[in-house]
């Protein structure tokens, strides 16, 4: 398997379209198509971005040796939920949020900030009376 094939394998593994994956690694969809077809070389810059963005082992991406993903250095959601006594609903909310695409997460955060800001203003009004 070539490095070009491994780039495609990463994209498929993370479940992205060529457009979405290209956006994450800062290349146009047609450029990514050419990489995946073996018609363009995979530059060091692209390798570094893919490895950083998707927690991919550079050794695996370049040479096909070892594991695709680096072992996670972060706490798992299950462990976090257990340590912080999350309810099933809280767990589902966090998990659902994490699975949203970036634009949807931004929209959700904007909405939550608006709700909290409105709630905070109501509390301030009540405390001043």
C-alpha cells in the first residue's frame, strides 16, 4: 500500500468526504483526489497536518509500519463521566456534542452563550431588587 493509499485510508477511517478532509488539511478537493489516485505526491506539509489533525502516526503514514493512530493521551469519555458522576443524559449530551461537525458545534455554543447571558441578566436583575 502506498502513502497515497494510506491518506485515503485515513480519510475513510475518520468518515470524511474528500471536500471535508481537504478543508481540514488545507488542500482543494481536486488536489486530494489526485493524491488519492497517486497522481500527486504527498508533501511533508500535508503529512504533518494529517498526523496533527487526526492523531495519526507519522511512521504509519509514511511507511505503513506500526499502528495508524497514536495511543490517546487524553482521558476517555467513559472514564471522565465516571470520575465526574455524569448522569446518562449528561454523558449523552457530551458525546453527542463531540460528534457534531465543527460548524454545528459553533452554532450550539453560540446558542448556549445566548441562553446563559440572558439567564445571567435575569439573575442580576433579581439580585438588584
